[in-house]
C-alpha cells in the first residue's frame, strides 16, 4: 500500500509541476530559483536550462528544448519509460527490483553527463552561448 501511495503522489506532483511550468515561463514569470552552481562560479551545470527546456517541451517546441539542454531531451524517453514501468509494477502489486541497470551503463551515463558539463562551458560551437 505504501508503494502505491508513493506512485500516486509522484504522478500528482508531476502533473502539478507540469501545469505550473506550462503556465509560467521560467525567467519571465513565476517562481523559479536560479542555479546555485552558476551563481557561485559563472559556469553552467549539466542541469542548467532544464526548466526552460521542459517549458518548451510542454508547449511542443522540441527544437528549442534541445538547444537549451540536449541531454535532458535525449533522456526524457528513458526517464518516462522507467517511471511508467515502475508505476505499472507497483500498481499491480509487484515489488520492483532495486536496480535493473548494469554498472557499465551507469558509468557511461555518468561519463556523458560529465563530458556534457565540461564541453558546454567551452567556447566552441555548438556550446557557444
């Protein structure tokens, strides 16, 4: 029962967040905190642009979202699949496995994110702001 309640709460929070993000544009209206890493260093982190990219996705502009944060746009199908899979297993009364992703894949994902973090702070195309 605890897992089912958690899944329902997660989906309700995602829907509420999506509704808020659909209505309010980050950087122009609404309350969206600034990136602490960027405030402290002046560099962008791997998550910079995520909120604006999600706003663009909710409005159907995937090209603009990709410009803002390409790693997020590429990761969304996998994240949605994982959440849907988890939700279906839990709602059917099953117990999900703690980690279904082999370690080498986790290392590759980590390397991609760190590489993206480094290269998006270089003055080379396509990372020039």
